[in-house]
């Protein structure tokens, strides 16, 4: 194999490795972002549920007071 062919193969492999790692990192970053959003939504839903429960136990319905 001539030196220029070896250089070309090395360049193609390097570019391929770079692109593959870039797309892998991008996918991982998107997955992390989705997970963070879902965690945030879950915590908000739990907070809302807890507040509803607190409101329900501290303010009974008017029918129950009679």
C-alpha cells in the first residue's frame, strides 16, 4: 500500500470515528434532556397531587361538616 493510500484510509477512519462519536453524544444528550423534562413533569404532578390531598384533608366538604 502506498503512503498516500495509507494516509487516505487513516483520514477516512478518523472522520468516521469523529462522526460516530458526535452522533452518539448528540443522542445521549437528547436522551438526557428528555429524561430531565420527564423528571420535572413527574415532580410537578406529584407536588400537585400532594397539594390536592392536603387541600382535601384540611378543607373538608361542606356536606361533611353538617
